[in-house]
């Protein structure tokens, strides 16, 4: 079997593991609603964590084999970015879980990973191959890898902000969230704690994104002889930087906390997703090689 095909099979296996984890995390949330004093244990959470870790191992192996098959670092197109970005998101979730109890994020994070891998395999997939001359640079390793890690960190922050909004709405008596289906929200940390978690992750993501922007400008000068050219990808990368900078500034100096801060995070993450999908699909520019096959 070719290495590239083996990589694809491992991606399918990882997606299957994450799907099982998604179901188990959802069951665990439902049980938390019935027993709010239970912090650990139970078959559901055991299955969820073990299948998530199995998925990460399969996921990592698929990325390594993809790189071997392509003869380069495996993050030069939308399929590969989706592959690596979703891996980073799950890995960040697991690393955070080692420091504090955040398994309530598991359903959203694994759900995003399943969706990302499904889109990657069925929509974005490109056979492993070499890259265009502009990408044949060590900056591919530096610039794109940091951007991928930043996106993974911001994904987990997004999950925390989504739960923050849901938890706050239920606590304040929103009729839409008072049904039994949303009882799991009662077992989550307070909206303030969820916001603090999102803020810390977004701060890390912002630093990484700042480096992404700077490294991209340096690479552009090496490849095209200019630091900035108003390419659609460059513009949206800067827009994302501005949004997260405004979020951090508003929260730390202007007292923008609670729901306003969470909505800021949702807008920023939506722009991140658009930057790595919509910009490639809807616009033409010097980054067109990162899109779908023609």
C-alpha cells in the first residue's frame, strides 16, 4: 500500500475515533447534569478520553505519513491545513485537560475535529505531491506551522466561549435554554470561569497569530520582493489580528467582559475559518495554491 493511501486510511480511523469520543462526551455531559457533584469517573468519560487519545495518535501518524509521501512538511494546502489544524485543536484540549478539568469542552472540540476531517477527506482532499516554487522555502515550516497552531488554540477558546454564552443564557433564565436537554449546562463552571479560560487561550493564540503575520510578511519579501501586497489572504490575516487585538484591549482596559467579550471571540473565530476556507475558494491571489485542485 502506498504511504499516501495509508495516511488517508489513518485519517478515516482518527475521524471514527473522534466520533465515538463525541458521543461519549455527550453522554458524559448528560450524566453530569444528573449528578453535579461527580467530578471524575464513569464509563462514558473513560471511553471519551481513551478514544480521543487514540484518535490523536492515529491523527499524528497520518500527518507524519502524509509528510513522508509528499516529501515535505504536510501543511501546504487546505486539506493538509485542515488535517494539522484539527490535530492541534484536539491536542490543545488534551494538554489543557492535564492541567485542569475541562472535559466539558470535549464534545465541541471533537465535534469540530470530526467536521474538519470530514470536509478535508471529502471536499479539500489533494493527493500528496510537491509544492510550487514559492512554497519551497524554510518559511513554509515556520509561517504555516505557527498559523496552524494558532488556529488550533483559537478553536479551543471558541469552544469555551460558546459554552460561556449558553451557560450565561441558561443562568439568566433564557426560555430557549430551560428545557431538560440543556441541563448539562448546570454542571459546567461559571460563565466567568469559562470566559477566563477563553481569554488565556486567546492571548496565546494572539501571540502566535502576531508571529504568523510577521513571518508571512518576511516570507512574502523573500518570495515576491515585497512585504505587503494587499493579497486577499494577507488582508484577512491582518483583519483577524485586528479583531483579536481589539478583543484583548477591550477586555483588559475597557472592561468588556461577559457576553460582549464572548461575541468578540465568535466573530474572530468566524474570520479565522473564513480565512482558511472562503478566502481560498472565493478570491484569487498569490495564495491560490493553498486552495482546491483545479
